[in-house]
């Protein structure tokens, strides 16, 4: 006999294992049935907290007298202990298990007492309170890292968090498997706001939009469903609306806000085989009109299967598409790309991007940690294996995960001094008070005019030559002549220099 449990239903279908002929249904709340009992005739499952024995010859089902006291079996198997064989298995994901003597109906429910162990970190985000929050596989707890004290704590009863977002100082979580949207006020457990429904169970993307009270949520559907959704939650009225299949048969797997728009991206892996038939898309909508028109944008990338990460600065949208990093300029509608990895796996949740305080874009994809300069598009691979998710803390530090560990990546932070960035090796700054000459020094020591400088221009000074009236070296063999009437020369303060260390 072949048994098949229907997802989200209390039904097990039965088929003849040789002919595949349908043989009927069982009402069952366990996740399946046991292997064949040692007598070669019976299988066991649970329903309404009682063991059910099914005789495969007659089809008769007999319920046990003793109950499991409020929980159903996750697994059922036969194990040998001494000379006796017991039916045994797990009850839920808390370490509770049972042993059941099918002959005497003696039932023992117990719990494994095991030391805490690390579990793989599934997701992380920086909260509005400056702490770093992590969600893990299986464990219902959420980990919290406190950067100031360098300590860890945990929050119980959270679940597997697919996405995080902060809107107007409030911290929201999208939780699998029921598509739950919750609000977290640490250190308390989160408060459930609503369930998305509409065949959705993974809220994989969330973002707020400046100047609005909306939380935008992108989802991937549950097994057996086709097509994701975009849900908009009004954090003031606490009402929400679900826009299913805004891109037909595709999931909405990443979101970011830019100026007056919310940008979203999709995956073709959304419950239907669209490989070679459709492409993933980048779209946008007015952030103040959640029920408004969806505009599909010409991204110019060949046959994208999933666009699985988005982030934005004041000028451009940055993203990942099948392992390629790209920038999209909403003004010129031009796209620039650079390859990071050859191949990507999965349907979503395989890439993250943040903008560092140094202006570089940092990301992870297929275990690779990288950075890209948004101007030159020069890439650097920082870690080639094991890097999974990343976020940027309020302190500017970038945090990333690898299995059950949390790592930090301290980036160079720009130290601005007027219009220019203060850099190591710089001894001062020259600001033009009025028009003057920028000199180029030739190999023979003579000076020739490079160009005329305008009032207000600023230059880093790297050295000083005691020639003519004095020359400020501004790099590249160029100099500005010392003059109290045309040049204001300043040296950096100790506090500025301390920031460079």
C-alpha cells in the first residue's frame, strides 16, 4: 500500500503500490503513517490524539484507549528495546517523543534533555533599536546580538522569519509557514497582526516607503499553489489588501523603496514550470497608491529566472539576477551588470545586498561575499564560500551569517571634511577663495599651467614644497601656489584624524 498525506488537510490517500489504483482515504492528523508493523500486517498513525491501527488485509481501523494529551505524531517508526519492539516517534519540534507498546497499549511520553546547540541561521536584520536579529531553521527562538555590549539574548515563540522591515520605527516580521505578519517590540514575543492567506505562506520580502505608513510585502506561495502576491498593510488603520498574481504565475521575492516608488522583482519558480517560457521582471508602483498601476521595467538582462535581491540609493536601483549584480538608473533606464557567480540554485532567498557606509555595495549570493563599486563596477570577492545572509547595523558594521555563526565585516567609513573625503596621507585641505592657477610640475622642475581654478573648489593636500611662495601638492603632480588672498589652507582636527584609524 502507498500512502500520501495531503498538505494542510487531515487526509491520507491510499493507493495500490503496484497498480497505483486509488484505494480510499484515511482521516489522520499525524504527518504520515508508520512503516509496516513487525507482524507484517498493520500500520499506525494518529488522529484526534489517539493512535490508530489499520489492518491492511481488512481495512479495519482501531483507535487506542490512551491519548497523546494534545499533540499529534510528527514521525512514527518501530524501534527495538531489549527483547521488545515499540512504536516510537516525535511529537512536535520541541524534543518531545513517545514510546508505545502496541500489545499492552502502555504509552510513555518524555522529552529529550539535551544541551543547547547551534542551529543554522536562516535570516537576519538590523532592528530599529540597533540590535541584530537572527532567525533559524526549526528553532522557534529568535537570536538577538547587542553590538554595544557584545552580548547575545533570545526571544521565544517567534518562528522562522522570512523577512524583516522597519516602518516609522516599528519592526515587522514575515513568518513561515502560515504567512503571518507580526510586530516585534523586543524583548517580548511578537504580536501577530494578520495572516496573508490567498495560498501564500512565505513572506520573503518586505519594505516600507518614506513618507507613507505602508508596509509592502512580497510572497512566495505554498506547495500546490501557483503565483505569489503583493500585500500592502496600512500600519495606522491596520487594514491590509492582497494583490495576487500581479505578475502572472510569478512570486514577488524582493522589494525596495526609491524616491516616490516601490520597486519589486520576481521569480519564475512559483509553482509552475515557466523555464524558457517567461522571464523574471523588475516592476514598480507609486508608493502612495498601493492599489495603483504596476509598471514593468525594461531591465535589459537576458532571460532572467529570478531577480532575488534589491537595494537602492538616491540615484539607482541595485540588484542580483541569477548571480549577476546589476544597477538600474530610473532616469536613463540603463542597466549595467557584472557577473559574481556562474550558477545559482533555489527559487528565492539566495542573495542579499546592502550599501556600506563607504559607498560600496556589499552582497552575498550562492555562498559568496562580495563588494562592487557603484561607479566603476569593480568587484571584489571577499569570501568565496559559506557566506549566506547579510545586513548593516546602525553602527555601520556589516554582519553576515555562515551556518550557525554570525560574523562582522568592518568597512571603511567615509570621513567627510567639507566637500571632500578625508583620507589617510592627507595633511591638509586647500579651498579656493578666488580664481587661481593649478600648476603641473614637469620632470625638470619647471611649472606649467594646467587650468584655472574657480572660487569654492576644494583640494586634498598631500605635501608642501618650500618653493616660490610655497606649493601645496594636491596629487598627480599638480600644485597650488600658497596665497593668503586666493587660498584658504586648513589642517584636519585631531577628532577628524581619529576617525580614520
